[in-house]
C-alpha cells in the first residue's frame, strides 16, 4: 500500500461511539476548549459534528466522553437579529482577531415534546476555526437568558422579517439604490 | 473560604488590580461595585449555574434532533428567499 493512502485511512480512523452512533472525525476537526464547558468542565476536546440527518441542527460532540453530545443551532436561524457582544476576556481566550474564522452556535434543550425546544441565547458556543479553540462564552446582557422557547423566537423573527419587507416595499422609491444588494 | 466583615463604603483589593467596594447594605441585599481589568470576567453565579444545568439537560439523542429539526425548517427557508 502506498504511504499516502495509508495516512489518509489513518486520519479517518478516529471515531467515538455515542448517542449519535459512530461519529468519525479527523484530528484537524478537534477544537480545544481549555476550560471545558459549564457542566462538563473536565472535557477539553470537542468537534462540531454536522449531521445531514438533523440539519440545521448540529452537534457539539466530546471526543473524550460519549455522554456529552449537545444539539446546536446557529442563533440567527432562531433570532434573526441576534447579537453576540463578546467580552475582551473571551476575545483573549479565543485568540480572536478581526480576520478570524468564527462560528457561533447556541445550545438547544429538546424535550420529549420537540415543539417545546428551548435555546440558550446568553451562552453561545464560539469556535475560532483558525486557532482550533472553543469556548462557551457568557454574554453580559439582560436581553438573553438560558431558556428561550424556540417557537416564540421564530414567531418573533418571522414578524420582524414581515415588518422589514413591508418597510422596504413602502420606502422603495427612496432607497432603491441600497436595496439592489439585498435582492 | 476567606470571610471578611466590611461596612458601607469600605473595599477589598484582590490581586492588586481588582477592587470590590460595598456601596449599600439594605434589608437582605448588598450593592457591590467591582473595578477590574477588562479581561476579567464577572458574572452572577446563578447565571453560571443555570448554564451548567441547561448543558447537562441538553445532552440528547439523534432521534430527538430529527424530530426537532422540523421547527427550524420554516424560517431557514424564508431567510433564503
């Protein structure tokens, strides 16, 4: 067998068997969470697993503990005007610069009755893809809490989308030039 | 744990660069001012505890993910339009 092929096979050989089944991953996909995440402080190695079956829900998967598998969602899909003002301390921890490739996710709690799923908007999982560092940051805002009903948030976002669309169509003659970009 | 007694307007200094001052003591609550470098993270502990609790509750199976994804479908589609 040629050595290149062999190393490719090796790279894909890593997997963890957890509630999602056999999750294969590449060592390059592993993000280091130096302080773990609240509730799982002793775990430091995670991947963001993108399952076709559950898209747009993704998963924060610990590659060290099969019990730590958390469903994630991009917060902007739930609250279209979501804002994450990351504190200076967290920027330092995550080694963030203006050019960093960053992904932001929020943790979902999915109960038996899936319609009652909640989202934690106050503590997003932020990953710096360049440095392979991740952290669950805590935003210092009173606007977000740990438990927002997803259905309420989506309803709010839909209303906001409708309101903006209405404003756009009413204000069209004036702002036609600016609108071009969005179409 | 170190326990100190302080009066209104008295302070303590931690690590040379963090000052904690007692502003007001009334009934069952204390108003505290904290002066610290910007990189120091300060949270109410109950927020931290709540996050911990939610993370532990969040741990889920793939089946629940398949069930729950439907509720996001609608808005994801709308955003693309």
